[in-house]
């Protein structure tokens, strides 16, 4: 068997830095509920919670230790819910995003408000080692998948690629098994929503456990590539059918379960999605020609994202 040359930590950190920059650029499926592969911190009645976790490296054969996913979740005027993975996560066209683009470009403020209520929600998923879970100590020392949002992602990004104004900080790969750092998760309640501002990474890199223990932990990593396998995403036609039914444009009940099938990262200072009270404008049905939409991150909720989709629609 030929020897596999592994990149140095410096080389890998450089590639990791480039990846997080790409994922944070405007040009740049979530899972079923009650999936025991996933860890979720428990909060008390006041909305507070804490834990110590360690973000883990990529599984052997996979390039990066995180995946980025988008979901839609809103209730239509029919009282039915649309909760599903957004196919822009894998570079495919989404009927909800296209409909939102039409609403956003109408110039009508009520249409823009409706489009915002149906926008994509950003999620990241990584493997983690639970170091200390005060509410559930039985989780300590176990590997889980962890779904998180932009607030925690920004803290990861600042470790990998420190802001220019902090020239004294050296890049740290928080996913590294030997030279990474623990993450102290601190959740508080602010304006009725969970807030992660007090969460911090340790500043001194340290290995977790000895070599044998690390090897045992890394053997338990879940595949992240599997989470974004196109097979897990519904077709454009199926999503359009569900969307039409939820918004009142469909003519039948179809065969869908109204119970939410997926879950996204905990809301981070976001306003709740209001139920639609008016029917949106009818969108064109999908044609045989499909144009791939450009996935984006936080910019997908702004004019840039809708303008980008609008340009693609005009070319169809």
C-alpha cells in the first residue's frame, strides 16, 4: 500500500482558513428530530445552560470538519407548515427561494416582510467530544454531532482566522485533536431568545487524552459528507408541491405529515417566524431547465441573496 502523505498542521490550517472565508463570503437537510447522534445542551427554566465541548477534526477521507446546511421553516396561511432542507445547500435550485425572490423584487414592503419570514436558516454541523455536560454527565467522553448557528460559527472563524485588528493573536485550529482547544458553551436568555455571547474558546492549545484515547475517539466520528448527500434532499417538484399546499396554491392535501421532520440550530437572538395571513403571489412552476443557485451564508437573508437569485431567474 502506498504511503499517504499528510499535510502539515500549518498547511491544513491554511486550507481551513480559506474554507471558512469561502463559507462566509456572499459568493460562496438537516436532520430528523430525536436523532440520538446529536447532542443538545439542556437549559434550565430561566433559559441558561453550560457545557464544555471539544470540536473534532474531519473524519478520515473527508476534507473539512464541518458542513453548512440551510433549512426553511414557516407556517402558511393554510395553518400547515413548510419545514424542510433547502437544496441550495448542495448547489441546487429551491422553489421557496425563487418565490421569495419574486416577492422581494416586487417593491412592496408587505411582500418583503413575507419573503423574510420564509427565508433560509443557516446551520452548521460538526463532530464534538462532550467534555463536561452538567445536566447529563452520562454524555461525558462521548462523540456526538452538534448543530450550531452563526454566533458559534463566528467564534470558530475568529480562532482560525483572527480579526485583523487583533494582530497579537495567532491562528488556532479548534478542531485539531492535539493542538486544538476546548469550547466553553455558555447560554443565557436575552429578549426571550438563547444568546451565546458569553461562550468562549480556551486560549492555550492542548491535546485531549493520550494517543490511544484520541485514536479511540476519532474512530467514532460520524460522516459529515453523508449529511449533505443529495439523496437526503427532496426534489424540486416535491418541494414545489409542498410549498403550494402550505401557501394555499395546491389543490389537494397530498401525502405529507404536518409534524416537523427536521430541526435547525437554536435561535440566536432571532425573532419568531410569524404565521402568514395572506397568500403570496403565484410563482411559475418548475421547468425542465434547472439553473443552479449559488449558496451563500449570512447574506442570504438580505438584498444580495434575492438579487442573485433574481439574475438567475431572468436568465432561465
